[in-house]
């Protein structure tokens, strides 16, 4: 009752400048957990707030205050089928609400509960790129990372280092959440860690360690396979997805998974005629798809949308998906494999062995837990993999790399790669974009300049830390 009375009183505090958060209980720091900005289609920016209070806080945009809208309420979701066995799963508990407000393109400032929000820039100069950032806890693979060791799971260090570079934008290429099953008894590395798909795990895996980077710049978020509905999809839609939250697109009901597991591509303008094209590959999988498989047909339709988006700008388009289309990976059995076959099949149905439409100059991915910068002798866009953001790194690629094409009709010219934890910085210059691969502590491992569809890196082959 006291909270409701406080809220009612605050809503009466209005004047020519709208509401004020000075005496608004819902806007007090004791309830506000995290505030951040997500950038979606056409560069539309949405402010988000996660709160333990029962009503949304006030957001101040310039000199005007207004109540944020409720995106998702609190509650414990009924247990649904997950990627884990039922005995290793549990209902997802969200004792927090998620609130949001659209930020006008001309907003000069914005804040929630006294915390200043980072606003998008029309022409960002410095863009941090990272992916695969959570701490792995998965019984099915007997994989339990040392989440309590900052050297073994360095996301907090990566986020602080990346934030110190003062980026204008962050691109996360997917897989934010990894703590799927309980830490085994006697395992000191993940002792007392939360697990499952509820708020406590999302906070531990993303929001707490990445807080400095969430405060530093708006985020463009790519959905990874760990955010598909049978895994952390419920939190994805509550906290990160730029699209509206609806019962059908919440991952709460497994009957809606076919709809909720695929979102249409969209473009985020970067100024100067350049843009990101964000593609949802969360359910791509690994196996070749039959031509009449509905998933294959959906991906073909999505690729047609990518071609339309890429044809609508005068500059360069940067394709951002979680799964690398033309990268490399060493499997647990030591076998070297090329890029993602289901995506290659769908892209070939639309664009032939070019795979990408002509307007795509560069592809940006995660999924493989390493850094890779690839340029091709054939006319295919250069590729960067930035999946070394915290989760257990993948087995190192062989060096030199054997003559294996990442896809039919593609010839690799050069590759630079590392399994050192870190992130990327994409920086605009007078002659275009440059890309720097950093270690978690801020050491530059490699610098690559972009020339059309090609990357020229100052180092090639395997880079040791």
C-alpha cells in the first residue's frame, strides 16, 4: 500500500515539464537494477530499465519526464521444455519487471533515476564488438567453467577495458547466457553460482559483469543459439530483443516456439551510408536442411530481405549474425570444418555461390569462441569472428591452415586468428573502417584495415597471447 501511495503521489507531481523523478518511489536507486539502451530497426533507440519495484520509473528525456511503459511483468514462468533434461531444468523466476521508453532521434539527454543514459550517435566513430560472453555450466557436456575466477571467465575485465575506450556503440554478436544447469557438488570453480534461465542467472552472466559497457554506449544485440526458446529465450525477449514483447514472442509457451525462434532482419544505420544488417540465426543448427524444410524456406525469405536492405544504401552493409557463414571451427574430435551449412544452403538458394548480395562488404559473427579475421581470393565479403568474449575458448585452428574451403566456391586468401580472450574495436577513419583485436586487458593483438570486401591485417596466422 505504501508503494502504491508513493506512486500515486509521484504521478500528481506534474507541471509544464511533465513528471519529476525527485520524489517518485519507482525511480529510486534502491529499486532500479540496471538501465541501458538497445538500438533496433532503422536505428530506433529504446531505453530499458530493470526494477524490483511494482511500477515503472520515470525517464527524463531532456527537460521532460514521463512514466516508462511496462514491457514484461514479474513472475515465475511455468516450467517449459528446455535443452536440458527435465530433472536438470526448473521454472524461470523473474522477480523483476522490465520497462521501456522510445528515445526520440533528436534527444539531447536522457536519464532514469539519476543515471544518465548513453544516446546513439548519428555517425558512430568507435564500435565495440564482442560475443559469447557468459560462463559455461552445462551438464550434458560435463562442461563447468571456473566462473569464480576472473582469469578463466574475464567478462567483467573485458567490459571494463572496452568501456575505457569510450565507444559510441556496442555490437554483441550473440550468446549472452551459458549457466544452464547446476554446478556439481564439490566444484569450487562455479560454487554458489545461479543456474537456469531466470533473472538471477541473467544478472550473473550479463548485467552485473557487463555493467560498465552497458553504461558506456547503446547496444545492438544479435541473438545467439543460447537465446533460442528452449534455452535463454525468455530472458532474451524480456531484456534484450528490440522488437515488442508479446505472449507469442516470449518463449514462455513452447507451442509458440516456431514463431518466436525467428525474427526478421533489420538495418541499423551507421552514418556515411553504412549500416549493420542484423540477422537472427539462433536456430540454424549444423545439419544440412532439406529444400522443403520450413526453416530453410524461412531463411531463404530472410536472405531476400537482407538483399533488399543491402541494396538500399549508398555505402557498405555489414552483415551481423551469430553463426559464421564463412569461418572455421575445430570440433571436439579435432576435425576442422568450414562455415554454417544450413545458412550456406539458404544463401545459395537466393544468391548462388556468391552467398551474400553484392552490397555486403563484411560479415561479423560469434559462435566459434575465437578471434578470426578472414579475407578471400574469391569475391566474397571479408569475415570477422569475435566469439572470444568470456566463454571457454574453442580449440585453436591449425597453423598453417590446411586447404579447406569454408564453403563451395570460396577460396581463402589470408586468416589471422587467436584463442585469447578479448574483443574487437571497429573504428571509422578517413579511408574507411579499421578493426583492432584486443585482449581482455587491452593489448592490441592485430589491426586490420578494410578495403571494399577485403581485410588487410598487420599479422597473419595464429596469434599467441
